[in-house]
C-alpha cells in the first residue's frame, strides 16, 4: 500500500472546490488535535473581490480528496458567502450620536 504524505505548508493555500467543482476558496488555516495529530477543521478564505475576503471553517470530515485541489464532499451554498458578506457590512456600520451643548 502506497501512502502519500503532504506537508502543512504545501496544504496551506490549496484551492478548494465543492462537490460540484465550484471554486470555493483557498485553505488558510488547519486545526488539528495535538494528541493524535489528526486534522479536525480547515479554514477557507473565500475571495469575494479584490479588496474583500471572508473565512469559512469546514470539518475535515467534509474533505473528499486532496491532490492538485482540495475537493469537498459537500456543496457550499452561495448563501454562506452572502451571509458572511452581510455580517461584514453590519460590522462596518457604526452609529454616532452628536449632542449639542
């Protein structure tokens, strides 16, 4: 049996596709169990436009294969990206009250 290994630095930055081969983003972080060494979650950076990015955490159980691309076993709905964008817009909104003396 042949087992291929990959270094974390090779994995970071990998392009991630959902089960429909739609490009979701890139791997930006990896969470693993320090006792077992098992990867538990990966964080994806979702590219919205040239100036704006969001992150999405995915369970490693949702990864189908790793090779030239990281392919997920599930679909990432556009709503997830829209919700992340909406949350970012809400975070930018600041209410200011000016009182006259």
